[in-house]
C-alpha cells in the first residue's frame, strides 16, 4: 500500500490533470509574478536560499584544496538539476500567498505534513541520482580528454581548457552531455513538485503530467529552460551571491508557471484508495478471521 501510494497518490490509478497550451506572454507573466512574490517576501526567500551561495563557496574551496578543479563547473552546473528540490519551500510560500494565507517562513516546515511527502521524497531522490550520474559522466569526459593527470593550478587548468584542442573538445562534449541531463530533468520536473504540493497524485502522475506539459508546449518550455540557465549563470558569476535573488525569483515563478500549464482540478473526486480494515475481532470468529484478513491483505497487495 505504501509503495503504491508513492506511485499513484490517493487513488487507484495515476491522475491525469488537464494540461494547457501556453505562450511567451504566459512565461513573462510567470516571471513577473515571481518577482512580485520575491518583493513581497524577500527576507523569507533569502533565508531559504542563502545556503546555496555558502554551499557554492564551500564546494569551490574543497575542490581547490582537493586538486580536482575539473569538477568545479559540473558541480556548479549541477545545481540546475537539483534546484527543483530546493525550491519546494518557495513553491509552498507562493501557494499560501495565492490563497491569502500567512506566508511566513515558518510555514515552509508544514511540507512535512503533506500527503505527498513520500512522492516528493522519491522524486527528489531521483533528481539526486541524476545529479551524481552527471558528475560521474563529467569526470569520465575529462579523463577521456586529458587523462588522469590533475591540473596543477587554476591558471594551468584554464589554459588547458581554452587554448588547446583537447580543451575545446571537452567544452563541446561536456556541454552537449550536460544539455541532455538538463533536458531530462526539465521534462520530468518542470511542474512535478508544484503539482505534488497542490494535489496528492503520486510520483508517477506528477512525472507523466510534467512530460505531457513539455510535449504540449515544446517551444515555451525550451525558452523557459534557457531563461533558467541564463539567470543561474548570471547569479553564479559574482561568487554565487546573485543566487540569493535569482533562485527565489525562479522558484516563485515556477509555481505560477505550473498554475498556467496545469488546469485547476474542478472535477469530482475520484474513487479513493481503499485502506485495510482494522475492525474489532471476536474470539468466536477464530480461526476464520485469520483467513479473512489474509484475503484482505492479498487484495491490498494487488492494488
């Protein structure tokens, strides 16, 4: 039962929310609303995202000390792969503000009481796995290009990358592979996390809805992905400090993009998933009650 709830949510089969077609005007409006949310809740958003510049600086320090400079860019770029997980609190704040509820940062912790907590954790784990695969792929590309000899210093590494044929090969192949990873994450997560916060549809329903949203809006989603990548690069340049503004704006804007792409659920509730009965047992029913319980559990396992 627990595993099936993670996959399909509160119902017996995956939900199929209505996906709408959007245009450039909708993306601009989502970004505008994201900025508006950030201006209305700046201290809260900064509190949620200040960890990212700190993590970026620590990663850079660790890499320089460990003499594994080739992983610096893949790690920084990998933030885009796990960004949807980190923005959960921002989605929740935008959701509460939209409903006219108190949007103070303390309410972010209420996510742990969400019926979709299991699916959210499962989808977050999937993105982490993709992130680690990307790091391994980036390391393999570097080794295949330059071998196992580490860069002696930052200037030496930059000279290798930007002034040699091997370096340009690394840039080309690395960016192409990174683009593939980014497309996969965008496709499965562009509306998944906001949808899970909004409805108990399960991880399968959320991912399928996200894929349908991308297929229904290929151009708009491509533009959205480029905007996200460009803003993250801009935010990372001044020692990652710009991410304290970029990340919350993108997080809030993603919630409003979800609202534009996925129609509100006005349909009657579907048949809820049956739960095992825990009714009272009597001594006179023994041992027949044991077999009845076993049949009930079998049905639940099948469902």
